[in-house]
């Protein structure tokens, strides 16, 4: 019997008081704090729209020296049912193989756009050797659940239609996302399977939000001082699924996939999960892995120690970010060997 990826982890050590940044992460974190402090709005409690603008300004430093790709084209696709058109960006690396990644950016369901993850998504397309369709889904709190998920569904169904007629897309179709984007990627897969519609062939999920428990050991251990805070995640849930009652949307498996049924989890396609060890969301990934183990689902798990939530955005400065993108690319190529 194959052992669980969790068996290779010393979880008590990961959550211990002595858990520390790597020297590279520590130096980068000092620089991040000094750079961010130059913005007059940094550290303030801002309304959602102003906080979104601040997050966009702060993200610019991660998107310098963009890798060269064959195509970077923006357009819109039809929204789901009566929803507005969805802006997307198609990124195609040189010598791309058939197939595509469908990417949902992170940002607490409330921040981010087609520019915020530009370097990250180009590198991911290059490492997998396949096209990437990035989705500029509607943002909370102006558009709470399920608006973002519906936009991801619209993009997924558009991609399926393209694969029927365009040879460039007639290959593995894989959904991916980081943080809240990982949440949307997993929710999309669960929803399409629930509807008995074609679902992604695999999912690559990076340090995702999978549950609404803000009192987990990692939320307590890394509540402040490591980038993403417990307080900000509380605001994010209030933006996306504001009702906290017993029947609230935030308890739905499409907001908190840890509530998905055993049947739903067992029929998921192959998953690639990763986690940052210094992250309030660490236990979300560990708990998802435990649930996947309980139903015998196929998944891989990469643990990146000594780094913060969102570290894959730091690829221009952090070796561990580049390694994480390489590992995701290796999973894709191993799961879907290129045809001769």
C-alpha cells in the first residue's frame, strides 16, 4: 500500500514555536517590509476598494523582468448565463504542447487581476510547456460568492469548447490557482463533477484556502508577522461569504471544500498540493490531505519550509519560489507525458 505524503512530515515541528524563516526568506521579508512601508496607505485598515488598489501597487515589484512567451493576448469570453463577459488572458510559451492550464489568481477573492500574477503565471506556463488561460473573475465584496466561481465555470466551459475544434487545446486541461485561486480551482472541479459535466483532468493547488476554521493550529501560530494574517483572512471571508450563521454560504463545500462529501473527494482527478510552512493556511492543506487520504484519492504534496504564504510570487528574488514552480511543472509533465 502506498504511504501517505503526510507520513513524511513532522507536523509538530512545522507548528513549533521555533519554526523560522530561511535566511533567504528572512532577508527578503526585511526588504518587503521596508519597501511596502514607503506606501502612505500601508498598515491602514482600508475599505475594500482602497485595499485592492494598495495590494495592486504592492504587487508590482513581483512582476518585473517578465519571461518571454510566444503569445500574451487579452480578450473576453461569454459569462455564465446572464453574467457579464469575463476578461481573460491567454499566455502561450514557445513550442507549447497541446492542452491548457486554467488559472485562478489568488488575492482573498477580493484582490488581483490579469497583471497581479504576471511573472508567476508566465513561469508556470513555461515550466509545464502548455498554454495558460488566466481569468479576471469578479471580485468580492462587490461580487460575493458565487460570482467568482461562476466566472471560472464560464472560462472552463469556453476552454472545453475550444478543445473540440482547436488542436492547440486538444490535450490535458488542468485547473490551477494559488490561495483563494486554489479554492476556486478546487470548487470548480467539485461543481462540474457534481453537475455530471466534464471536469478538469487534474488540479494544481498552491497554498489554498479550503476551510473556514480561523482557529486551526496554523491560524494561531502564524496569526501575525508572516505576511497573510488571521485578521485579513477574517475580512476576506466577510467579503466573499459574509453570513456566518449555521446555514451560511461559507460552510458550503464550494466555499470551504473541506466540507465536501467523501464521494465528491473520491472522484477528484489527480491533485498537486503545496504549502508554505509559515502560513495561516498551512492546516487547510494538511486537513485536505487527510481527507484525501481517507478516501484513497490520488494526490502529491510538496511542503516548502521556512517561507511565507504567497511565496511563489517572489520568483525574481527567491530560489524556493522557482523550485516550487518547477515541481508543479514536473507534476504536470509526469502526469501527462508528451506524445511522441
